[in-house]
C-alpha cells in the first residue's frame, strides 16, 4: 500500500537530512515536493534502517534526487508523523463591513460630483481619503456619516455600529464651556476620557466657546470624538490647528485605538505613519488601494499612464473608423451601418470622458527684488494689555534662507511675530 507525505509532514523530517547534502535555498523546493513512501507489514523488531518495519517516512538528499525510507514508529530519532501534526485550527470568520456605500450618485448644480461611487470600511481599517481640492472628499465623508443624503445609491451601516464624524466647524450653541460640549453623550464615569484627550491636545475645557479660537473649538470636537470611542471615526483634517506635540500625541493615540478610522489630511507624514489602505476620489469615482499613503503616488501615476494608453488606443480606433466612413465604398456602406453606429458610440465615449486637471500653479505678488539682506529686526517688543507677545526680539533674514517658526499653540504668538 502506498501513502503520501505532504510537504507539512516532510518538514518534520528535515532534521534527519544528511548533513552537508542540502542547502537552505533548496528547503522551500523540497518542502513542496511530494515524496512516496512504502508501508510494509508490521514488524515491531524492525531496525530504523530496515524497510520491513512500519513507520514514518524519512528523507535523504543525494545530489539533486530525494530518496525516502521508512523509520519505525518506535524509533528514538523520529516520532510518528501524526505526533508532529499540529491540531486542526479553525480560522475566525471574517466580520461583515461596518459601513457600505454602493452606487452613490450626487450632483450639486452642474457636473455630477459622484457617479456610481462605492466603498466599504471593515473593522480595524486605517484608511486615508485623498483627492484634489474640490473633488468631494469632505462631501463623501458626510455621506458616510449620514449627514448628506445622496441622489442615488445606498448607504448601509451594520446594526449596532456607531459612526462619529469630526466636523470642521462644530456648533457650540447651548454649551457654557468646551468641556460641556466634549462630555455630551458620555456614560457616567467616563468623563476621564475627555480629560485625557484634552491633556494630550492641550485644550482648556473650562473656556467659554464664545471666547475660544477656531483651533480650540476644533480641538474640543476632536476630544469629544476620541472620548466616545466609536466603531468608526471619520476624521476631517484632524491635525489642523495642532502643534507638533499635539500631533505626536494624536498619532500615538490612533496607533493604539481599536476603532476603524477614515482620515482626510494634508499632513503626508501623518498619513504615512497611520494608514494601511487608501481611498482615492478622482473625477467622481472612488478607487481603493490596500496599501497606505506611502504607495499612493506610484499607484496614481500608474493609473494615469494606463488611462493615457487607453485614450490613445481609442483615438486611433476613431481615426480608423472615420477614415473608413469617408473612403468606404458606397455600395457596401449600406450593409455596414453597424460600423457607422459604432463610430458614433466611440465618439460619445470619448466626449463623456472627464479629463484630469493639470498641476496646480501658485503665484505670489512680489515687490522689488531685495539685496542680500531681506529683513533685519532689532529689539522688537509687542504687548497686548498685560500679555507680552515678544520682547527684545532680534532677527536677520538673508535672501534664500528658509526658516520655520514653531511653538505651542496659544503660548508664543507665532502669527503675530
């Protein structure tokens, strides 16, 4: 009778391969090969090298050939293969998506913003939502949050799942302090989560919303979302109005969270560190890449190259069909009206294509060209009431220099400087 040793079982016999006869680079090749072994009648007194004994297969390598021989089950060198076989592992079933959008269409006035857009968000996803300014990223995120109803398509939220959206312009009507806003909806005893988030984001919870700056109001909205710990967090520009220390704290917090999140941000380093998938909004279509932002640019360039190639082929086909329509024999043209219709369809297809926009150009109004010294300030002091913004500040800026003005929010007055 014959039995087969599959590659998993073969792997357990590898310690008995003749030394010096095998290289590590051939290990994968040998493990994938199926080796035949023979099972003889039982002989409990069979020696390890005797073929008459019943036992497990042992493998020897001689040159490029693989040989098998039997080793009895009582052999001290090799236990039966069944003893090495790992227990059957039953894999965990994949969880259904948290959120699904299918065939989403939305139009504001003129050209459609989305046409048959679709996406899914799985538990534990770390997704960046990217696209040109005005492509509809924030609008798509509001559709995901259920704040905007699309013209067509379906939005399905898995029952029992919670989705929270961080608005760029939160409404503080009816709240006396930023803390009251951030703690709304939390269970009793969970207020500490707001205090922890406020400490990391450097937010004064006791501040009146009417006197708070735009950055403080957005940080309060972010603290509220982080404290709620929803199943899916929709973060629209979370790093705006955050200083370097607060961005670092937020990055570490999002790395440790168990919630899924979809994020819009212009901070490329922040996206590279946190995301494992990419949603690209481009001309009304949503594409997904199962890699983080670091792979986005190569993927985008490859997509554009493929589009250019397809457009070139389409233009060439239209040119050939148009030449046939002009130069074709009139007697045959009546029998080939299908080709004429096909030419019209190809032209309609080309006209319906939305061309991508070019690279953005920035223009700055410049005064007369300065000399080598651009600006020099000596012993500058600025005070607002009792608050000293800068005192005895001196600086010299030379042409071509690139300076970064950094510091904690609200403590230095960088914008005034």
